[in-house]
C-alpha cells in the first residue's frame, strides 16, 4: 500500500455513494420481487416465485418480453449497419464539409425524446401526418398506413424512429475507431493488389471489432431497457403491440403492484446480464484475432 501512488481509501467516497444509491436499491429490489408488496397493504409478505409464475402465465407479460427482444435485435442491426456505412462515408468517401455532415447526423442524438415523440406523432399521424400526405401526393396512396395505430406495424415504426435518433451516436464512436486504424495497412494492401472491398473485410472490419463490441453491447443494454421512445409514441399500444418490459414495469407500479413490478425488473436484469455476458464472450475471440 505504501508504494502505491493513490491509496485505496481515495476511492471510498465513490464506493460509498455507488453502494448507497446503486447496489443497496438493487438488492432491495431483488428481495422485494419475491414479496407481495403493494399499495393496498402495509404488510410485506414473502411469496417466493409467485410473482414470476404470474409473469410467465399471462400473455401480456410475454408480449412485452417478446417485443423487447424484437426491438433490441432489430435496432442493433439497423443502427450498426447504418452507422458503419455513414462512418465509412464520412471518413473515407466524403472529403468536403464532412464535419458539417457529422454534426447534422449526430444532432438527433441530443434532441430530447419528448420532442422527438411529439414531432413523429405528428409526422406519422394516419390522416394528417406529413408522411402519408407525401405518399398520397406522389400517387402512392396504397403505401399510406396507420403507422402508430396498426398493431402489425406499430412496433417497427417505433424501431425506425429510435434508429433515426440513435444512429448518429453509434456513428461517432465508429468514426473514432476508424480514425485510429493506421493508413499504412491500406497502402500495403493496395501494393499487394487488394481492392477497396478486400481492404474493408481484411483490414477495416477486423481492426474495428473492439469498437463494434462496445457499440453492440451499448445497443443491447439500451434496447432491453427501452422505455422513453415507446412511451412518448404509443404508450405501449395499440393493445400490447408495442409494450416493452419497462413500460409494463411502469404500468404495474402505477397500479400499485410493486412486487410484480420489481419482479419484472429483476427478470430483465437477468436477461441483460446473460445477454451481455454471452455477447462479449462471442465477440472477444474476434477481437483477439484482429
């Protein structure tokens, strides 16, 4: 300890605050998920796995879990592919005004979600929305839809809105990863006769794998605990078509069913932990190969 530049007790303030506001509430929530805690009784009784049995026995809870998984997987794919294409375009393709384009693409990431929700609820309105009005104006009336009220497409409309907002943030991270790849690798590959496609698959993608791991894990954690974009656009409707785990948690808590609400949160925490651990382990060997 004497030879260390910073003694261990320097970190005690942060450890205490983190434990007080993060670890302790988390442990309390884990315990309360096994109780019948609710608004209508002052007593809290241990009920074991009863709350989890209720979650797995009702279709609306299953729908929220399924929607959350679909939302997560689709947004990971959309954001990663779109952000990677934009990052490549703005680092290797576009030579003029590239900083301006980066700012424009990143701008939606800093717009508050409530504003995004208000704007897109207006754009996607089935009768007076700008999107349907545009489709009718160009003679594509058949493509006009009830984007946020049709149970078959409402979830995918929310996914597209969320992807539009979040792709700029992922793009900035990928640009940072692309800029640290030495140009000498590409020059050597060109001398050996490699084309741009070979350079992407043999140099860019392998060396970008650590950055892609970070962005994928961030997208995974965000997607599994998504709430705001769903709530401001559809409130989980129509029916349970866009219901996610956290919108269900909010509704259950609002009804005073605190035990069920915390059980849903605990279940999601387990899914996030398993998914994050599996994803990191799956992508780590590719990082080592790079």
